[in-house]
C-alpha cells in the first residue's frame, strides 16, 4: 500500500512546474514530474502547475475535494495568469488551459484530458481576435472543448458528437475536418450544445472556473473508470496510487499551416533502430495524433515544413535521451513557428526494441550491463519467442499499413471490443478491426490476437497500448474502408465481413486474407542452437545473446525444467536447463499403459498386483534411461506417481450405466460388476484431496518400490554406458514425517541392492505441497535430503479452491472486484502461500543445514515469482521447457537487483 499523509487544510496539494523534478513521480505523477524536469532543464514548456496524487487520494476517499484545495488552485491559477499576462476566460484576451491526468505509471489513453478549458460564448470572440482574426481556429477550439468536456466530465456519449461532426462534413461534401470553415464550426458548436443539454439537462457551463473545477474532479474520477481499472490489472499497477492533474497554459497547433502537433521517439519504439521516428500533423491539436482520427505524416517531413523548429526538436530529443539515459517519448506543439514541449517520458517499446536499445546503450557507454538487464524482463523475452509468418506462403496481400507492434497474428475479423471478448471466451482467435481504437476498446484489445486500424500511426492509441501489452498491431491501413456499423471492410474491390480470417504482420504492416502459416522466431532458433548470434540477420538475436550471457553469469538461482520425456528433456537442455526439477511419472502411465495402472489399482490379490507391477517395471526403466541419457551429468528429480485416481479409473457414473444397460440385454456382467464394485470402493468425493501421492504408495504395496527400482536400474545402466545419472527421488504429498520415513526405508534397501559399485548416488526428498508439511518442515527435513515446493497444490490447498476451477463461477468476479490482482496460480501469493514457503525454507535448513531447496510448480517460470524465490533463498526453480530462458533471465535480474539494493 502507498503511504499518504493525512489530509489537512495545511497540506500542500499543488506544485508549480518549477518546484518539481523527475524524482517526484509518486507525488506529481509521471507527466507532472517530467514537465517539471523539462522546465528546470530550460526547455520550452508552457507554464503550469500539478495537483498531486495525494489530492486525488483524498478526493477518492471522501468523494469531495480536500479542504484547502480550492484555495490553492486559486493561488496557483493567479500566478499562472500573471505569468501569461491573461486571465482565465477573459472575454477580450482569454487564458485557456489544458487539464490532463498523469499517474505515476504511464496509462496511455486510460484516463482523461480536456483541452481549451476557459472558453465560452464570450471568450470565443476574444480568442479569435487573439489569433489575428482567425475565427475558424476559435470556433474549432470551442467545439473541441464542448466535445471533450461533455464526454469526460458529464458522460455524454462520444459517438453523438462524432455523428454530428460527420454530418457537418457530409453537408460540406468533404471527409476532411480542415475543410470546415468558421461558419460550419459555429453551427457545429450549436449542435454540440444541444447534444450536451439533451444528455445533461443543463446548458454548457459558461463560468471558466466552474469548467476547471469540474474537469479536475472528472480527472480524479477517471482513476476508477472501468477501462483504467482493467488496464491497471493488466499491467499490475497498484490500485491506490491515484492520479495527479496537470493544468497547463494552452498552446495551439491548430492556428494554421505554420502550426501543428506531433509525437516523437528518440529511437524506433518498434525495432529499437536509431533514427528519427514519429508523427506530425499540421494545423491540429495533440489529441488528433494520439486518437488517430487523422493520418499523420512522418516526422521527417517537418524539416520541409518548418526547418527551424525541426532542428530545435532534434536537439531537444538528443538532450532528453542523454538526460534520461533511455528512449524518450515526446509530445510537442508548434504554435506559429514556436516549438513547445508538452510532455516527455521514458517511452513504451516493443519487446524487441527493449533488448536492442538496452544493448545499444551499453555500446554507447550510457548504461552498464547490470542496468541493461534491469531494462528488459522475462515477459518481453517470452513475446520474442512467439512464431512469425513463414515467408513462403501464397495468401493474398490485400493491404499494407504501419507496422506498429511486431508479431504474427491470425484470427477472425471482429469490429467491436465486446464481440472480441465474446468470441475469445469461446476459444476463437480474433483480430479487432477499427477505424481507430479508443480507451473503451481495451477489453477487446486484450482479448484479441492482434489489432488492425485504418487510421493512426505509430503513436496512435492502438499502437501505444498494443506495444505495452505485447500485442501485434497494424495501424493506418488507408486502403481499408472500415464500416463498423455494417461489420465489413472494403479493400481493393473485395469485401471482408465479420468472421472472415485475416493475418496481420506487425513488423512489415502487411495484411493478408486467410490464414498465413507461421514459423519459429529467430530467438527460438537461437535458443535451440540452430542459429548463432553471428549468423542471425536480426540484431535482436545478438542483443538477446549478450544480455542472457550476462544474466547467466550473474545469477545465483539455478534453472531446471519440468519434463517427462527424453524429447522434452533434450529441448529444455538446449534452452539452458540445468537439470530436471520435476519428472511426473504418472504422465508415463497414460495412453496404452493406462490399463496396466488400472489393473494395479483395482487388484484384489497379491498375484494380480505382482503381475501388473512386473509389466510396468521395464516400461518405467526404459523411460528413465532415455531421460537420464539426455540429461547426462545433470540432476533429475523424479516424482513418484501422484495421480488423482479419477484420472486412471473409469468414471463411476459411466460404468454404472454400462452395467445397467448390459443387464437389460441379458449379458454376462460379472466382470463389469466386479469393476464397478472396485471403483465404488475407491470413489472419492474430492479426488484432488484423496488417495494420491505418498498415500497411494503406502496403500498399494510394491508400487513405489517398483518405481524406485526402475529409477535406480536406469541410472546404473547409464553409468555402465559412460553417462552420469544424478537421480533425485521425490515423494509427493507428504504431510507427516512418518510417511516419508516409511517410504525412504523401503527405497534405501532397493538402492543398496541395485547400486553396487556403479558409483551412482541417489538423493531422497519430498515435495512440500501440503500446508502441514510447510508448517512441520523442521521435522520433515530430518528425513529429507531436499525439498521441492509444489506451488500448484500448495496454492490450491492454501486457498481452498481447485486450480481446475479458476475460470469458474466466482473467480472472474474476484478479479473484477480487485480481490485478486492476478490469479494466484499464475503468480505466487507472496503474503499467504509465500509465507508457507518462507517458513519451510527457514525451518528446513535450521534442521538440516545445506538442505537443497527448489520449486517445481509453474510459478517457477513466472517472472515476478522468480524474484521472490531468489529472495527466499531457494537453490533452483523448475518450469516448462519454453519458460526456461524466461526464468534464466529473471534469475539474473533478481541477482542484479539484490546486489544493487545491498550497495544502496
């Protein structure tokens, strides 16, 4: 939780830009802190002030502005008016301000902005005079205020304003906003006012200060808007931070052809390549670029339009990147040839760009490798392992847009976020197609495989949000005539309707009809050993290699894999696995062997049981020989069989029906009745908590003995072939030390009998997956040579709900209410399940110094969980083969962060 000062009348809720700096992000939000930093650097920033996140927190707690805030706004507003030589809303020479949200963490488009606050029926004429008689500019600014204020502050449906604008353009016979003259825009203002009155029951407010106060409150409220809550959940941003509010003197990019607005990046946010990247839009305000409602021109064209401003911008970009030591995202406006900086921040980037830029900055001497490791993460690495389109395909290229966020995405066309969510819930892959996206589309963007828009550029809402989420995105595909109402796209004489399959390439911007086959990424080929960094055509591979090498050299935490076959073991070893942390023997009993296990479980005589075990032994031994050979020299932890019995026995209801039907037909059902009787005898109401693991091994004599013999005989066979097998036998579901002692005593007899002089060493340990085991770890460690935490079951039993039911009746509601920020099966519950792990680790090592500790649940591949396991002092994590590189990277990052923390 974020600590906040108690709100009092004396609390300082506002900071002038000159009072802040970039290190006050908690208080001023990212936007306010960076506006302050640029002001202090002497860059051309319009004057303004920031209302703090503490004011927002106080407002959200009580539903009203905190005491003293109104007076502080008056004081800072007066100071701003004095700087500008104008008064807010003065009919003759009005000061106008923008009111923008700005949380600590960037949440593009999720909260609110209102421009031109202070305009009214009287001051619109003064604004025109101020602009040299430019009536068109003044009325355009007024209609923008009514539209933004209506939608943001008063919840007037935004599409009503859009329909009125479209109607005005149709009446004029144009599709371009710029073709509307002053009279057209004056009429549009009247239409907007009527829309406002219809939905609010009041006239549009004419008092400038009322506009300002209502807008500030609306920005505070937007922190808890549905789309903002969803975005925070998606990005794991804390819910209690609140947003700051920035009140900034307006500068105008819509004063004519010598004015404009744009967004620039100091490097390409898609690829990381160095150069000039960005979008510019002449005679426009900033929201036009971000919203993507008009297609921009590349930033380089600004040199032809206004070379002086262009050169000044490049100088500022270079200075900001050097100052922030990272890729910077910059928003700017040119007002009649004067450049103004409206925002900067460390820019969002694709996963590929993150690695490439980090490596570039090391080469440039700006950061070191430890910092480069901090700049990337495992989630980004996982994105780089996604497949890409195969170049040898025959699907028709129908259009090309701007590759805004890389990747290969294939799916059915949908035109609304709601439809995307609906089909994705049914297991369908979809591509969300829009003219341009807006924050309300966020649920659909999350659900979709990719996003395709006909408008906007690399800095549009769709592009920025998609890059942040790692979603494939193509923007600005001009050739697409997207009709959302009729659910169709017209492109080059063809019609694409909802449900048709398209494929989009977020790197090239290519759009194909039909399904394009995919192939492995170069990063996967590198991890597989098929491609060296020197052979790769993409600089990304060299960057990944360099950063992964540093992570491997730095990390303390070892990384193993979960693998049940030789093929999985081999792949994981190529991916860098340092052993197997979980070999699930019950997976070896599926398919053709299931019947043998069924016979073993249902055996009523010693002879039947012995026959089943004798049949299983050579099969098990052969499995282990294959795995030990692939993991030559590396440890292999084999979990003895742990099947919920319902996975191996015929379903009780189905068996009962079959017997009843056979009896009606007069068939001999003696065998079936015996089976039904046995299944009834072993039937459990909750098989996940029943006869599993060590309990099964103790109830069925000879089962664990057969497995131990198969493991040890396989290890000895490998040793005789000149290979080094390092088996670790893991007893599952232990809750009492006596269970482990019983199994260990039997296992040690077999080990002593089989190993002989082969030199094979066998460890015996247990899986800590029952809460009682964690709480009695000191006792259990007396009989265990290692612990491996089974966090899937530990989470299931700790929380008291099934991991198989997390998508059931209540779980989604818990996520929606914020009870869970993320599923505890996806990322470790540090406070609850994590505490059990911490207790077991401490008490286990107190009883047996040097006790080996590992993790074998899928949490072992979760980036955030890896950091916790490092901090607790585990020796290794284990995860599925494809997550091994992710765990390696995060283990290195965890070490770098802990060393950095210690040095601080």
